[in-house]
């Protein structure tokens, strides 16, 4: 339950804290925006090599085009395969299985190869 009887000094303090937070956030955004604008200007003026550092406009264009091609789909599939591989390896290691041994047991071709070695 909130206490409705807040003193004027407390209200003034809270307004001051809120104002300070807003100033900090605006300053941070201005620094980031200024950096991006300066980066774009310097890249367009060939002061910095845009081949190495690219340009914010090119980065934005690439990010917006990701949904138009199959790259996001491929990133999702690769991430899923990575997670499945990690979980499989973790589970096999938990049960103290050796992956080589599991492959050898379940693979007909590996049994043929290893049975011919004497």
C-alpha cells in the first residue's frame, strides 16, 4: 500500500532524481547518435576506410535485407543444430558414453571396417 502523505521535500527530491535520469539517458543517446553520424560522415568523405569499418548506412541496409533472403532461416537452423549437438554431447557425456563407441555400435559400415582389421 502506497503512502499518500509524501512531503514536499521528498517530491522535490524524486523529481530531481527523475530529471537526472532523463538527462543521463538523453546524453547517452546523443553520444551514440553523434558517433554514428560522425562515422557516416568520415566514411563518406573517405577519411576512414569504409571497406574496413563499413558505414552505418550499409550496416542498416544489410540488417533490413536479412528478412528478405533466407539468411535468418539458415541462422535459425544452424542455431538449432548447435543446440541439439550440444545437448546430445552433454547427455552422452553424462551417461559416460564415448561418442566413438556409440557410432561404432550403431554403424553397420564401421562394424564392417573394424571387423576386417586384425
